[in-house]
C-alpha cells in the first residue's frame, strides 16, 4: 500500500479534533451574545411599541374624557398596567390583583396625565381647575433586574400634549 492511500493516523485525527474544539469554544460567547442581543431587541421593540400605542390611544380621546380627567385635589392622574407573562396581554390594576399565582409582570406601563394653563407650562394645575393643555406621558419598563443573564429591563417614555 502506498503512503498516499493509507488515510489519517490517530494522532492527526486527535490534533484536528482539538483544533476544531478550540474554534468551537471560541464561538460559544458569540452565540450567547447573539441570544442576549435578540432578547434586548425584543424588549426595546415591545417597550417602545407599547408606549407609542398607549400614547396614541390617549391622544385620540376627547379632551374631557374621563381617562384624561385629573381628579380634583391632585395635579396628576396615574394609571398603571401590567403585561402578564402567562396571558401575554396588558392588565389594569384590578385584573392584575386577580391574576393567577405565579404570574409575573414582564413589563409595567404607567400612563400619567397632567394639566396646565396656556401661560404656564412648568407648573401642573389641580384637577378641579379648568385646563387648556394636557400632558400625557407613557413610561414602559421591563422587569428584569441588572445583572440578569439577558440584561436589565428596558425603559422608555413617550410624551404627547393635547390641547382643547
């Protein structure tokens, strides 16, 4: 048998396997970073879409709508919502209180309405006073803590103004 027809020796195969193992181990961090980036991208997309959708919903309401009415004796109306990990939908405070045990809020969305007079846009006025402008702020925050394997939760706030 000629030398060129004998194939690979055991040593050659082991060296080739070791080289492939080193290359594969070098690629593992790239895969884990890719997974983390995909999850972060999902969070950013979900958080920003949720904030923009809620801001648009409130912007479409009539100026005197109960959802935009700041209660007398207060300078702001705050409405929290929670995104259920089990039901995959937004729940208000009452629904969230009745949610199944073990359900986790993946995201918290807080809608804040403040009202102002036309001449002073720095000081919100009491809900019992007539307003000319309403500020609607929607803040959405992810629930993951810093140091989580997929990174910390994302936060975004969208602010729109509605005039009478």
